[in-house]
């Protein structure tokens, strides 16, 4: 087992990986602390019905490492970590489960701070908070999604300036996949800025609303890859940039909120070769973690929106360096992060 963890591609010098369990509640959790050079590790707690423990280990290591990169590039005084609870979020949740997680976090003494993620909710985090103060984003001060959407919007602005040499969205078409918490707000901003929207979702009510309120054109969930658009905005699933979709996309810019958009690392280079400007996901979608971090550290919130808007400047730096060095934007973004957290 140990050999398996240390040899995992995303183990990547994790400082600490803790297997936490508690008999009465049935808690089985893995807490991964990737890097704390910039501050306590922060990243959400995912609850998922993993088929195997190995799958849970792989997921937590990948996500935890990703948080180090995201938090560093966002200029936050926090490191990267993540936790997963093995279990079905629909049937296995109890307050005691999250209280037991809180006790496990307390034993880590603040090296890792958790928050809501896939399969967990602000109510679950309130149960965690009954046992520890090392929990952020309790939901009492609002949803981080609008800030993620703002980051995507300023990121798309940076991308059109760089790639299309223009400031305005007037006359541009955005193919937007996923009209959820982030996607709808991002769509609203794009519409207000003059963009035409082509949208896809599995939620018919969200599609109807986008048609009625934003004049969006609706296409099927697979057809979104084939439409004539200037920007592709993935805001639903991961791994939507792959050899198949790259051969179909007409857009010259990818700017969306979804995590882990590249199916494999080499797709970053494939985008570059196809002349597609890819806004690296962990740079453009950091608005939410910026908000959560400000709340947790009690940083005066008057500077928060400006901090989120700096995502645009960071992306401009990524795009320019990628051009100058002949590298994929994904590689340049990794290097910018590493220069910060490896110090
Ligand atoms: P959400 O669950 O609110 O929205 C996802 C939307 O995608 C839903 O409307 C859903 O119906 C739709 N969808 C599901 N499958 C689809 C498919 N096959 N084709 C098209 N649409 C589909 O999630 P969210 O909070 O808006 O997050 C969206 C993405 O952004 C996720 O990948 C998430 O990890 C990432 N992200 C979110 C935040 C945040 O602040 N919420 C921060 C960083 C990253």
C-alpha cells in the first residue's frame, strides 16, 4: 500500500497523507496535505462512492496537488490540500460523520483547512465546524460561485485581447457548456457585454431560462463541440479537451470554469499547435477560492473583488510568456505556480 501511495504520479512530494477513521460514525477519510510553504493547506472535502480505496487515494492526491498550484497562482497565502470521504453522499451522510472529520482535522492542528466540495454542503461543513475551527466557506456569507464567474469573465476579456486583439465581446459567439452556479452567472456577464451565446446543459429549466433571459441558442450536449464560436467555455465537466473535441472545436479560445479541462497533459501542447488559446483552468477558476480564503482569514473584503479581477492580469502574463517561450499555456501556468510555492 505504501509503495502504491509514494509511487502515484500525483504524490509529488506530498508533505502528509492521513487516513482518518472513526468507528461509531463509520468515517473513512483521506486527508492530503500537498504543500504548506505559502500557508496552511486549503481545499474542499469531496464525498464520493469510490469503487476502490486506490481510486480514492488517486483522487485526493490529484486534487490536493492541484490546489497548491491554484492557490499559489492566485497569490493567496495558503497551501494546497484536499480531503475525501469514502461513501455515498446520497445515503451515507450523518452529522456524526462530519463531526468525526472535524475531530480528525483538529488533530492536524490547522495544517489543513477544509471547505465544501462535490458531495458535501454548507450544512455538512457546519457539522465539521462543531468540532474544529479549521473549516472555511460555511455558506453564511454567500456562495463563492459568482466570484468564480467574475474570474472567468475577466479571464475571457484577457483572452480576447491577446488572441483576437480586441476589447469588446460585441459580435463574438461563446459556446458555453453547463449553466449551473458558475456557468449561468458567467453567461449573464457575457450577454451583458454583447456576446452571443450558444449553450448546452442537461437541465431543461436552465436552458429555458438562458433562452428567455439571455437570448441564448440551445444545442444538444454533444453538438456544443461543433458549433461556430469564438470562445468555448466549459463550465460543467472535466476532461472535455481531448483529441476528439479538439478536432471538432472551431473556437480559438478556451475560457471556462470547469476543473481539469485537459484530458491529458499533452492536450495543452495540442491546443497550442492548433492555435487555440487555452486559459488554464486552475488560473481562470480561482475566484471562488479567493473569496473563501478572504472569509477564512478575515481579510478585509474591500480588496477581494480587485483580487479576483487580477486573474485577468495573471492570464495576460501566462499568454505572453507562452508566446515568448513557445510553450503551452498550461506549462507556463504550472511554472508560475512552482516559482511561488517551491521557494
Ligand atoms: P453546478 O453543478 O452548479 O453546474 C454544473 C452544470 O453543468 C449543471 O447545470 C449541470 O446540469 C450541467 N451539466 C452536467 N452535465 C452536463 C453535460 N454533459 N453537458 C452540459 N452540461 C452539463 O457546478 P458549478 O458550481 O457551476 O461548477 C461548474 C464547474 O466549475 C465544475 O467543474 C466545478 O468543479 C468548477 N468550479 C466551480 C467553482 C465554484 O465556485 N462553484 C470553482 C472552481 C471550479
